[in-house]
C-alpha cells in the first residue's frame, strides 16, 4: 500500500482516483451525520437533515482541496482531505496567531479495509510526512460526539477537544448530536 499527498491540480489528472473517492463517498454517505449528500460544503457551519441531495456537491468541493490517499493495487482504499492553512480559528483554541493549521475536512476508509490501520496511516502522514510547502504546526478537525471510532483515534494520537457545540447536528432519527472540534500541535 502507498500513502500519497496530492495537491488539487495533481489530483485532477487522476480521473481513476477521483472516481474511487467519489464511490467511497457514496458508499459511506449515510455514515456521516448529517449525510454528506445533505451538505453544501466541507466547512458547513449550519447543519440540516435535508434529504435527497447529492454527494456530488460535496465531492466537487473536496476535489479542490488537498488530499492524502491510501492506494492499493491502483485503487483508492481510503483518503483524507484537508484545507491547508485554514487559519487561526477560535474553535481550535490555537495559541499562536502565526500557526499554520491544516484542517481535516473528511476522512473515509473503504469498509473492507477498516480496522487495518489505514486511518492511522493517513493521520501519520498529515502529521509527519507532508512536504515543507504544506507542512502545518497545528492540525484540526471536527466530528460528532457519537463517532466513537474517530474520537478514539483522535485521543490516542493526542488531539484535544477544543470546543463542543451542544445539539448542533440532526441525526436521521431526529436526535440532536453535539459537534466536537479537536486540535493538535505537531
């Protein structure tokens, strides 16, 4: 398996990888709360439980971001998208206004390859192996409070909860879930 970073202009040349990413997003759409197909952006602040949307809207934005791909046999089996130098956002409680924050917007691993350390490899790469041109000294992300596997990974890697927004996301059953923000200095 190979882990590689792609700038948006580079990734646009790999139509097969883009197709793989799109297919992974479709396969995992409803695992996200709210579903990716109900979102208008990778940075969306107000969540709804809109139904009948398309993953394509989210995908088109994600494809213009930095991406780290886990590739096996010329197929993308997992990816992590991020926004380089997202800024010193209050949600991440960054202490230094000059920090370069890479904000992870989406991480997906093919269901067949989960619990094999792929997400860990993606996090290792963003923390330790990016080229100097996009290397951060702070990494941030967000999720929801019942995304236990992701939260477990973040805590193991030393990410700290920087903000919890109560009752921020509608789940498919109508329950409201908390949005949680995490960050780590690297």
